[in-house]
């Protein structure tokens, strides 16, 4: 049994030395490689994190610009709608006023046409009266001329002095 224990202790010592020298050395070498790799990966991660942060800031900035531009466009559309409605109302008012002016103008034109017809009738009446008066005056003038001629010409029985 003692021998067994000694062999067992020896196997354990050999195993521990083997493990300590070869396996542990391999593990430590792998751990060193992993540490170097972790350091490289950490620097890459740091670079990626920095790039991500920059991109995030750019996107945040662009997002704010896009949001501000969106709000500006919405405000401009609201103003445009207001102006369009106001312009539409003004055009309707202008059309209404033009219709009223047209109706008033037509009424005035009808009134003027009636006045012109009345004046034309008055002028025709005045022309007839004037022509009649002229004819009466010409007739009287002829009568006066014939009377004057009769007075100025000696009668057939009278002699001239």
C-alpha cells in the first residue's frame, strides 16, 4: 500500500509538473495571445465606438436639421393654405363686385339709351317744328316780297315820274 501511495504521489507530482510546465505554459501562452488580441480588439472597439459616436452625432445633427426643416415645411404649408384661402375669398369678393358693377353699368347704359331715344325724339320734334317754322317764314317772305313788289311797281295805269 505504501508503494501504491508512493506511485500515486509520484504520478501526481509528475502530472503536476507536466501540467505546470507544459499545459500551464501553453495556457499562459494562449492567455498572453488572448491578452494581446484583447488589447487589439479593445483598440478596434474604441475606434468603432468613436466612429459610432461621430456617426450618431452626425445623424442626430441631421435629424435635428430634418426635424427643423420638417417643421418649417409644415409652417409654410399652413401659411400657404391660409394665403390661398384668403386669396380665394378675395377673388370671390372681386367677382361679386365685378358682377354688381356690370349690372349697374348695364342699368346705366339702358338709362342712357332711353335718354338718347328721348333726345332723338325731342330733336326730331324740334326739327319738324323748325322746318315748319322755316317754311312758314319762307311763305311769309314770299308774301312780303310780292307785296313789296306790288307796292314798288307802278300800276299799269299809272305813269312813271
